[in-house]
């Protein structure tokens, strides 16, 4: 009876809203195939690279409406790899990342501005060393689809941004370590509802006994 009394325009609007909501899905980041790389100047000699892993995180989006996407993730600073154990330890100390006190960096999105169908700018807040600052990440949506064995649906993104390390309290060694940090993100996220803090979804390789997905 209620449906009979509602205007057709309202019914249509409710149907469209329901369809849009249904098209939006939750993905959780795959820590195996997701990496965060950075580069910073070393006294003008070179720009060495380092790498971090994502500890956990979720992405909620509709591939046909990226502007409505939201994401939140934690980066494990203790996963730092700069190719040398002593160098890693030095960067994790209080002068720089201070990972003993704040092991995880946290990013939460606040909005998306699209440039075209597949690229745009993700706006958000990054918390690092107990300091929170706005960060804009230019990104490209690479693709979404089933993996080659059909066990998972995966979405892939590439992004980059630049940070001023002094904005997060890292002011040591200004004469020898650059101020601006360039960051690249290569991210894969596996479709499937997951509560924050849950174990990472199994990779395709671990889910098949006799076949491994190419890296």
C-alpha cells in the first residue's frame, strides 16, 4: 500500500540510490602486492630509495564512480627497507621516523577530485610521528577484474605525491638530507568485506596447491 502512494519520481530516486549503493564494494589492501616507495636527496649525491609495506587498510569504491571512493590505511614504518640494516635502524630513530614511539603512519581520505575517467587527486589526512597534515595524492585507476585463477576480484591503483619532512617534525640533518620526499604508491586491493584489523586475504598463490600466479 505504501508503494502505491509514493510518487513515481520518488520511487525512481530510491531505486537509483539503492543501485548505486549496491555497485559500491569494500576491498582490503593486499600487503603482498602493495608497496609504498620513497626517494629523498642525499647531500646532492643521489636520491636513494626506500620501501614500506601496508599493515592493513580498506578501500570502498564503485569503479564507475571513483569520485565517491573512500579509503583508510596503516603503513608499517618498521617494515622500512633501504637496502642496509644499519641505515634502516638510523632512519627509524627519533630524528626521523621515530618508529619506536609511533610505529604506524595512518592515512584517511577526505575526498576525490577526478581529472578524467581514470585519474584524479585523492585528498586526505596523513598522521606521522604524532603529527597530522593534509596530503594530496595524484592517482591512476589501472583496472579491476578477476585474477587469472578466478579466486579474487582485484582493483589496482598507482599514485604519487610529495611531502615536506619538516612538516612532520623531521628537522635533523638539514644540511645533508633533503627536505622534500617523493612518494610512489603501487596498490592492489582484494574485493570482500573485512573488519578493520582482520588478517590479510590469502593471495592466489596460497589458495591453490599446484598453481602459482605470476608476480
